[in-house]
């Protein structure tokens, strides 16, 4: 489906919600205590203030993974993706919206996706965050054999008014099997 040219010009081709979220993104790295560099001033939020939010975000990613294992990818993305969220999959056009993602994943070959969050960070004001990690996807190929695919992912999350976390942007790509990585 073609997007209006005007929307692409204003947001760089991104969903407007995602473009807004990225424009206001300020993350505190887990070890950002060095303020000795010229021009750096301490941020008002400390790392310890953010630990509960970071744990809640990581727990949301783990719950997302468990639901994907139990109910499948289509249902898991439908439950955890924000209504206007975007999913970027390899070799596919951007998928915008929960229903579009659900239909696309339901029509895809049946696969099992198992992922492990490797990290989570929270924005300064605690309303945005990201998780990243690695995954293993197992699925049947045409000859009936099981094929394993490995990769990495990143999800940008936004805290909702009810305090839950929803994904506004998700992307993944492939990587070599774990034993062959450098």
C-alpha cells in the first residue's frame, strides 16, 4: 500500500507516532555517570530511579516472548503492539498497525520464535524504552524438514496511559548461528 508523499516528507517515511517518539527520545545508558567531559551536565534522573521501569519493560518483553511461544506470533504481536505500531521484517515492506501485522503473521508459514532479551533501557522521563536481544526461529520448509534461523531484534516501547508497555516499532534481522559468531 503506497503512503502519501506528504507523510513521508514530514516523517522520513516513518509512521508519525514512531517519528514523534524517536524525535523526543533521550536514553540514559546504564553507566552514564561520567560528567567530566566539557559541555556535559548531569541529568536530573539517576540510574537507580529508572531501575523499576527498566525491570517492568524487560518483564513486558519476556511476557511478549512467552505469549508468542504459547499462542503464536500473530496473537503476541496483536497483544503487545501499539495500535499505530510498525513492524519491520527482513524482505518485507513496513507493516503499520496491529491488524495488518496480525494478518501478515497469520498468513505466514507456521514458525516458533523464541527470543531472549539482552538489554533494556528507559528514556529520561520513563515513557519510552527499548529492548534488544537474540532469537531463534524454527519452522518447516518446503521439503518438510525443520529449519532454524537465528537473529537479533530491537523493539521501541511506549508506556501507555494505563501503565502498560506497548511496542511502537519493532525490527529484526538474521545473524549466524550462535556457535559460528565471532
